[in-house]
C-alpha cells in the first residue's frame, strides 16, 4: 500500500501522489498533521479523565459542505510529518496522559500511519473517520486498531451526493462498518473505559429526520443488540453558505423523534445535550 496509483479511499483517483499529482483529497504523499491535543470532548468512554490523544490530519476524502473542521479538512493543511515523527507525537500524547491515540480523518495518509503503529501503542488506537472507507484499505489495519469510530451520515442517496459529493456513501459505509465490526468485535470494557469495539456516530441534520430513522433502522437490523454502540449527535452547527434547512440547528422535536427511534431499535450508546451545538466545542485550528 502506497501513494502510487492512489486507491486508498473509495474515490480511487489512481493518481501518483509521489510525483506531485493530487486526487480528490488534494494532499501530497507526506502526512499533514494539522493539530494534536488531549481532546476532552470525545465520548466519555473514550475521553476518560486524561482526554483522547487526538491527531487531526489535514485534508479529507469527503469534503462535507457543513464540516465543522473545514479549516483543516478542505485541503492540504498541516505540518509535513513522516512515520518516525508521527510515532514521536503519539509517545508525547501518551506521556501527557492520553487515554488513547485518536487518529482523526486518517485514511488518505495510511501509508505513513501504518509504520507509526508498530510496535503497537500501549493505549487503544482509535480510527476516527467519516465512514466512507474501502474494505480493502481497512483490512490493512487489522490488529492495529482497537476502536473504530466511523460516522454513518446518510442512508439517503441524494443527501450523500449533494452534501458530500458521494452518492454511493451509504453502500460503501455499510460495507466498511461491517468490516470494522468483523475486525474488533463487540465492545470490550475496562471499568468505564472502552478498550475495543465500534462506536457508530450519526449527526442529525436539520430537516432530515427520515434520513436518521433509516440509518438507525439499518444499524438495528444489521447488528445484534449490544454488538455496536451508537453516538447520536445533535451538534450540527450552521457554518454559513448553505440553504434552508441547513442554515439552522436541529430542533428539540427533531432530536426527540430520532432519539425515540434509537431506543425502539434497542440501540445502546450515547446522546448529546442541546448545548453541544456551539462553535465553542470546535477545536481551535
């Protein structure tokens, strides 16, 4: 696996990033680290007391129009970092008390990341991604990732196409999440800390309750009770430049409808308070 004829993500651009060519992500063949931090705002079973050791990579394979991290996801942003330097960052975060190593939007830099995960870090490795992943790429991570933290954004084809330029999002993400669960299995715990498993995040979009219900239906129909955890997110924050209904936060009624459906599907996991929809929770990039 390398950056030549790059097919790391489902876009399968086929460009030679080692020769300076750029695909959908717009990124070079060296990992770009945009920010590192002890992230206290991840799910409590991840953040714990010390915080997740978050490593935010520049660029993205989705480019969602409402992305809260658009300052770094929209292009090749960050400090060029090789595998040895990346491992040093991980070691520093662990020395600061990180509960895990949280790789945020990492897929397009996987050839740099994989060597940095050997030997395996002493804390769990979290693969924090948009869910739009190739199964063939994920298989390279088997045994190296403890916790998968994918989004499942859309069951609606039109939403995926219009908001993330990915009309094939749902089919691709469904296959990817099945592979993640195959690799790490059901949640494993150490006290209140998650040590292994899959947490599926779903961000409720304003005016799109039906999409959320279909996402939760698929999770409930695909996995046994307790086999995955669900993080139901109400933190959608209007970032500007989008038409109605995406120019507003979700309402209490929208959130309550989706939350009720989550419980009807016997799904376990996490919820958010209305205060989460605040720009103050977006890391300062």
